[in-house]
């Protein structure tokens, strides 16, 4: 994982795919990836925004269902929305 990357987790695969559709429509950078080790979530998929992305980019998909938002720093994930 790239240092500074933002990872969004989901409660279901359906939520992950809906988020992907909304993110692409909004021009949000990133892609679906397998859930990284070190993060516990209900769904095995996560959306990864590139390193250096501002968490404010997620405002474009604020209404979409998700479980958590994390930033990868110093080989660990830190929850941003707790």
C-alpha cells in the first residue's frame, strides 16, 4: 500500500459496487481493491484513493453507504471518520 493512500471500506459487496459507480460518475480517482490486512470490515472489497488524495474528495460521494475511511501512514491504517 502506498503511504498516504485513503481506503474506504463497505458493509456489503453491493455497497462497494454502488460506490464504484458513483465515484466514477463523480470523477473520483481510485479503484476497488481487496480489503487490506490490518482493516476489519464486513465486505472484502475497499476503494483506494491514490496517495496524497485529500479526504475532502469523498464529499462527491458523501451520500454513499460505507463502513469506514482510513489513511495508510507508517505501515498502519488510521481511521479518519471515527
